C-alpha cells in the first residue's frame, strides 16, 4: 500500500483518487481552494442557481465506469441523468434553424433534410460515416491507452479518411477541419455546424486537424446528457465516492513544491511550510504550475510538448422573469454572421469580434429557479485566455443570443458576468485557459503530455495531460493514471 499525494481536486484528480483508494492505497488530496470539482462550480443567488463551467455531459459511460469500479452504487443512483433531446438547436447566419435529435444519426439526417434540404442532409450523413472511421482508428491509442514514447506514430497519421474526388481522379485528404467543411460539406451552414465543435474549445478550424471530426461524431453517437441540479452534482457525487473510499481531503492547502528524494517524487510542500510525505505524487495542474512545483521540467527530450495557453470563456448568468416555455431546447447555438472576424480573434490576430458564436443553455430544472415563474439561463462565448473587457463583450453576447431569444433583455431581472479571471481563480490555469481534447495528426501539436513523467513517482492527471480537456477526457485520465500506478509502466489501458 502506497501513500499517494494528489495535487488539486479537479475531476481528473478526483477520478484518479477514487480508483487508487479502491486499489488499497492511502490517498490524500491537497486543494488550494475551499472546494472540489475544478471548473464544475455553482453560483447561487436569490433562489437561482447556475453552472459556471460545463453545462452538459457527453459520453457519460466514462463516469458510469468510474462508479462501477469504485463502489456498489452505480452513477444513476448518485445523480439523475437526463438525456437532452434535442441535443442542440442551431440558428445559422442566414436565419435557418435546425434541431438535432440526441444520439441518432438517422434522426439527425432527417432533421437536416427537412431544414436544410436533401443534398445537405446527404453530405452530413456521409461525413458522420467518415468521422466514425476516424473515431475507430484513433479511439484506443488516443483515449484509452497511455501515451507511449513512440507517440510520433499517432502524431503523424491523420485518421480522417481521404475522400474520392471525381475531377482529380484520385482521393483527396483534408488536412484541417476547415478543409473538411470546404471540400466535403460545402454548405456554409454545415461548415458552421462542423466548425462550432472546434470553436467551442477555442480552436481555429483553419489550423485544427481533420481528426477533430471525432468531436461532432462523439456527440451524435453517444448523446448529450444533463445532470439534474446542474453539473456541479456530478462533482459532488464523485467527491462523495472518494470520501466513501476514505480519500483524505485538505482544502485551502496550496502546494508550493514537489519533494524529491533519491531521484524520485517523495511528497509535497505546502504554503504554510509543512511537508506531506508520499511514495507517489499525482498532479492535476496545468504545465506552468507543474514546472514551478518541480523547479525543473519533469519531462525530457522526445516528450510531447506540454500544451500551454489556449482559450477561455466568458459566461453571462441571467436571471429571468417568466417561466421556461414548454418545448424550449436545452441548448441553442447561435452562429456568428462574421466567421472570419471570429476566427481571427481566436487566433489572436484581431480583437474580440462584434458578434461571436454563443451557446445558450436553458435547463428544464426546478432546482435552479426560485419558482415556476422564473428561468435561469447562461450565455457563453469563447475568448482568448486572459482577455479583458468582459462586461462590454457580454453585451455583444446577449445581443447575439437575442437572434434566438428576442425577449431575453425584456425578461431580465439581473445578470452576472463570469470572466477568464474567474476561471483562473477557480482552476489555477494561467489566463483562465480551458484545455482542449487531444487530437491525432498535426505533428503532435494537439496531443497532451503523457501521464507519467521523467521524475519517477510523479504522474499527471486532468485536462492538461493525456488525453486532454473535457469532462469525459478528465475521467479517462484518472483511469489511465490509476492503471499506471497499480499495474506499472507496462499498463496498456482497459480492455
């Protein structure tokens, strides 16, 4: 039985802690803030409650597996999962609208045909088939296995298939997501739908590998889910599972260094000067923080370059008078009418756009409102990490959302704006950056650092390490770290 110190109480760290405790290890979690959950926070005021981080859960099987492997009670006995149907409602630049059913390729194609026409529906259906092929090729090495020293094989191979081109009399392979949209989808509305899955993570589709096609595929194939009471309830359930497995928690305990002895990790130093000895250390922090904690980089030549920076989010929490109308979609994406301005802003080449793409979440959940005569709504847009001027930008976001909800301002009781600085304060990530999921190809630029490091006994977990950001990926990273600790360096992932 080893003593294991876990730095941070984000979702990846919690997932690792629960699995390691079940394996018989003594696990202690050190979290610099006063609560758990990382980005999964809740804001409450005047009887309203809002998720301030992710508002929907893709691929819930990751957390079902966590609960199966760590106790008797399955996930559904600890939280109430509700399938969001439709999965999303889209308002495109030309005013066209389409609602996409949850976890149904046939249903999505049918909805596309009715709203966008038969040719667009056929193209999107064909794209989903190719995206599935990319998923099948990349899923195991990218998500279910540790990142091995020969990661260049994954970095160099584009799993998205080449598509035959009649005029060229040969197959043509798209290198970027934007090329997939231009060459294969053609319809600007389909292109906007495709690219929105990259833009949601602050990725410029003009420079994002075609393998990002797996992002819309995952949503269409596995569905999108809501946790009754908000996604904060998922964090609560995982935290309580850790407590039940006798994980020890220390809140308000900032780690300022990783102790090293005899060439391996030997514990952590805290801001109050105390030292917590350990046989192994699991760090759920971003690369910059990890470098400071270790004093020297715990990685070596030939490793995947640690991803830094990235995009953040501005979120407007809106308390509305009047109840949520029956049949309202849970999620509405209002696409920008100036794609180039938005992408230039994401790349850092220009200021924030006049009209961003915004995601509007309107949960059908009595737990979030004081009574049936009110509604809790969030409006979110992606911005470069560290962006200032959020209050002014929030006005543009609400105006963009008004294309889908014209009475939004008229119903407003009050609002609050959540900025990249708020994200940074809660998660510790520089500039409030939000990690992106790992993607294959592109010479490894979209991979994340391996869960094991060059310092024996030190492991990394969470969105800034393999396999990257997003709730499912965080849970996967916890499983990979637990496997590496329990089974050793020859661990090859779950079968």
